[in-house]
């Protein structure tokens, strides 16, 4: 889910940015420090939108930079458990499918692809359902549910997805109706006793 959050931090503005003026130098330093980072509490920081307030800058001994306390707004993407997302299949491997959903990628493990026996076709780089004949290949658009989220430091994250639930999976699957096999007719039971 995309959100706009207010963050407080101390930012280091190096001497090379002094010529930009205080406001622009702080904004440039915030952009370098925050944009594209992954934070356990914030999520994936996409952009620094605005500076809300700046405190008095300080020069620390042995460092020619100015350190400012600053309050600013950021746009973030926070993947939330059980959220339904839409994305594109960007890679298929023997163990699952990688899906790009906006600014992040998630993975659907082979066991979470569909309620069917699934086989991997390495020659054509796709998965095939045995009974449903459903195919999943690179470039397909899928609807998936987030089932696990792990956010770590230094741009590291893991997002687990499933497409096994009703209404999820490749959008092309919704166009195809699954043919159900009819159960064989039951023979009437014979009564004992002859009457």
C-alpha cells in the first residue's frame, strides 16, 4: 500500500552542496540518503516529497559538513499481509515465479501457484497445470495475495505471494472456464432379502 509519512531525521550536508543554498542542499542530501532505501518500519522509500521543518545546523569536530535536524514527508510502499496486488511475471524459475508489483518484486513459490499438479517446462520457461491446463509464463499479468513480508536493511526485502486462492492468478485464467469432470453415475444398490 502506498502511503505518505512524516519522518524526523538528522541529515549531513557536505561542503560540496553548500553552493546550492540551505533548502536545496538539505533536499539533495535527503534524496541521496532516503530515496530507494528499505526501512523495516517505513517500507520502501520512493521519494522525498517536501521538507516540513529544519532545525539549526551544527558543525561537528573533525567534520566540515553541517548536520541539520529535519522533518520531511516521504512517499513509501508498505507491503501489507493479505493485501491483494496486481503485477507482471518478470522471471520464471524451477522453484517459482517472480512478480513485479510497482516498486518491488515478490515471489510465488511453485507450491503456491495453483490448486493443481504443476509441472515446470524449462524449454519454454513456463508452468502448466495438469488438470486445468492453465499456463503461467513470463509477461503474464497476475493477481496475487501477500502471505509473507520481511523487510531488512540496505535495500533487502522478501515478499511471499500466493495465487492459489479463488480469484487470484493469471488474468487470462479468468477468461477460461475450467471444465469439470462429471462423476460417473452411481448404480442403484441391490436390496437384500428379495422383497
